[in-house]
């Protein structure tokens, strides 16, 4: 970063202050986390509905496989979101 760019926003931000952008990225991460929580709740509801409606072993295995695949994808996305957050935290700490 060059010397004309300041990360301190304690009083007034200079024109090149990255704080609004960093806060926008942090907000974006929070919204993505909220969306993933909704997906997890939907998967839970799906499991509960199938368990209450069916005792067929094959159906239960199919739902388990489907939910497992979704959870694996969510786990990967969580890693991406963590990396994104970790990359802005040192900069964001100076803005707050």
C-alpha cells in the first residue's frame, strides 16, 4: 500500500479510505453466512419430513446422501468465507 492511502478512520476518512469497502465485504460475508444457515435449516426440515413420512430404507439412504452432499458443499463454502474474512480482518481492525 502506498503512503497516500490511510487505513485509520477514527475521525475523518481520506478520499482513498478503504473502510467502507471493507465493511461492505464484511457485510457480504454475514449475508452469505445467513443464507447458508437457511440452507441448513431447509436440509433439517427435509430430513424430518422424510423420516415422518417414510420408513423405506432406500428412501432414507437417498435423503442421507443428498443431505451429505449439501453439507460437504456448505463446508467448502464456509472455508472460502473464512479465508475471505481472514484476509480483511487485519485491515478492518484499523477501521473500527
